[in-house]
C-alpha cells in the first residue's frame, strides 16, 4: 500500500503503511560541517558558512525539481549562540545578506518562506526583514521553505505546552481534550506536515535539538560529506536511499 504522504501531518500516524519509492513530502536537513570544510582548506569559518549558503541554493533547486513540497533547513540552533560574538555576527550578516538578495528570486519561483525559532534574538531590524519576506511570499503555491533560526526542539515543545496551559488557566480548555494533534497545532511548525526524512551531513549521528516532536517517525539519513559540498546529486542520492526504506509506523512488516 503506498504511503498516503500528507497523512502523517499533525501527528496523525496512518496505520499499516510503507514507502513505494515515492518522493518525501517534507525533507528536513541539519546542514552541518561548514567549519570543517573551511578548516580543511585553511580558510576562516565564515568562508565555510558562505559556501554553505551556496549549497542552500543548490539544495532548494534540487528539492523543487524533485517535487518536494516542504523543505526545512536547520540554519542556527538555540545552542549556536554559544559560538561567541564573532561567529554569531558573521552568521547574522550572512543571513541578512541572504534575505536581502535571495528573497525576490525565491518569490519569483513561487517559494513560500517561513522562519521558525526565536528570531527576535537576531534583533528587531533583521526580524522585521524576515517578517516582510514571510508576508511577501505568504500566498506562493510552490515549495514551502522553513528556515530554522535560533530553533530548539525542546523549547518548541515548552512554548507549545505554555500556550496550552494558559488556555486551561483561562478556562477555555478541558485538559482531558489535550492530545497529540493539539500539541502539533501549537508547535512552531503548526500546519506543516511532519518531516518524512531528516538528513544530516558531516558524519555526525545526532539530532542536536532539531525537530524533536515532529521527527518521531521520520526516516534518518546521515551523510559523511560536509554541507558546503551538498549538491543536486547528493539530494538525488538521499531520495534514493529514502525510497528503499520501508516505513511501518509500528505496523507489521509488509
Ligand atoms: C553548520 O556548520 C552551521 C551551523 C551550525 C551554523 P558548523 O559551523 O557546525 O561546522 P562544523 O561542525 O564546525 O564543521
Ligand atoms: C546543528 O549543528 C545545528 C545546525 C546545523 C544549525 P551543530 O554543529 O551546532 O551541532 P553540534 O553542536 O555538533 O551537536
Ligand atoms: Mg557543526
């Protein structure tokens, strides 16, 4: 039975499904290895981040061509503030440059852009620019690009829990009606189907506080290559690996 792709949305797990090689509806990527890419060339870390931004463009093109509907890119974690002011300033500058120079093109390509995370921590000016990019592209009907910025999966769950607790406190919600779908609707990714596939580059085998709730039933692919080397061929290889996986969601093997 082919996997009814949208059915995994909002935490609703379909019973007895498996993949048939179909394209994942939602691909989420932990873009890791920029620093090592730069170090291996004797370059400063910022050079790796710049090359990583170019890989984002290639990845997006590949995702659109392959018919992926949702692409989430982990660009900055809530823990990445620990990197020190120089690297944070470099990354913030790169983000500003990317938003200023790429949004018009993405808009022409019908890409809808959303930012998930504590974006206010990047300062009100940049935050306003991000909000404008979201507004400009809000009605686009092509690929939806989620950029995870100052994102932390645990914090996502905490903020959703607080919102639900407040509704209970106001007397608007019976705690017995809280369920998985309600939690999903209060996450920063509300309305976005759960990722079918989570990819991490750079040979690290961990989730680093990415989409903890949302990736409950995602397939994981870990690549040894570094993010700045990611291209359309890599994307096709990853989809090929995904296509060979059997997703069971707890049901008996086919
Ligand atoms: C990923 O590359 C980019 C961010 C986390 C912002 P890294 O900067 O983590 O690169 P490595 O892991 O040090 O090689
Ligand atoms: C994860 O990479 C975050 C992003 C890719 C944005 P890190 O390089 O920050 O992860 P750790 O510290 O190695 O787990
Ligand atoms: Mg890293």
